[in-house]
C-alpha cells in the first residue's frame, strides 16, 4: 500500500510539475500571442494609413488628369476652329488668286485690242504679277502654317489618346 501510495505521490508531484510547466508555457504563449496581435494591429493600422494616403494621391492624380484632359479637349477644339479659319482663308486666297488670274487674262485680251496703251498695261500686268507672287507666297506661308497646325493637332490627338489610356489604367 505504501509503495503504491508513494508511486501516486510521485505521479501527482510529476503531474503538478508538468502542469506548472505547461501553465508557464501557456502564459508565455499567451504573451507572444498578445505581442503578435499588437504587432498585427499596428501593421494593419499602418497599412490602412498607407491605403488612405494612396487613395488620396490616386484621387488627386485622377482629378489632375481630368483637368488636363479637359484642357487638352479645349486646346483641340481651339485648334480645330483655327484650322477651319485657316482653311477659309486659304479658300479665300484661292478665289482671290483665281480672280487675279482672270483679271490678268482679261488684261491680256484687252492688250491685243488696245495696242496704243501697251506701256500702261505692261506696268499694270507687272504690278499684278508682283501681287500674285506675293499672294502665292502668302498662300504658301498659310499652307505651311496649316501643315504645322495639322501636325500639332495630330500630336494633341495622340496625347489625348495616351491620356485616356492612362486615365483608364488609373481607374
């Protein structure tokens, strides 16, 4: 009986020691869990702050892109209007040029019938040729300006397309 009771005492004592060690390990694990939970909460809080900051930056970027997009649309519309105006000017110059060519032809026909006024008519024709040359140069300059504006318009359209793609990617 005493051997058995000593064996039980030893078993209970060993169990108590093991129970105490397990409780200590449980306490340490609970402390580690608490530390990990605090670290996780801090990381989540930092991540949330970063996400909010990124959202603000993204919102601001989107607004800036919208404003730039609106500005580019206005520029494109302005260029279209300017382009239309230049086309009208070119057409007007062409009509004027045609009119001047008709006048020159009329003067040539009149020249053959009015031989006694040849000197005066030669001077007038010379002046008209200079004016015609000046108009041609002016037309060439306008044509070159039109070509430059057309190229600028193409570039703005490409930029607008890129901005739309960039806007789409940001969404």
